[in-house]
C-alpha cells in the first residue's frame, strides 16, 4: 500500500451499541445493536 493515506475509522468495544461520531468526536448516531439487527431482519421474515 506504500504511499496510500489511511486513518482510524472506528474501534471494537464491549458496548452493545453502535456509535458513529462526527469529526469533532460528538456522537451523531447512537443505536442499540439489537434494534439495528431487528430492523435488518424484520423485512426478511415472511
């Protein structure tokens, strides 16, 4: 990868939620993983 720029975009924690922070480190999205999983799987159930 040599000259390609890269940076940290996240980290894995023990928390049961997804947190997406803006450039100023202030959370802009905070959602429980169980809520996100249900939203993903619900339309697939028929």
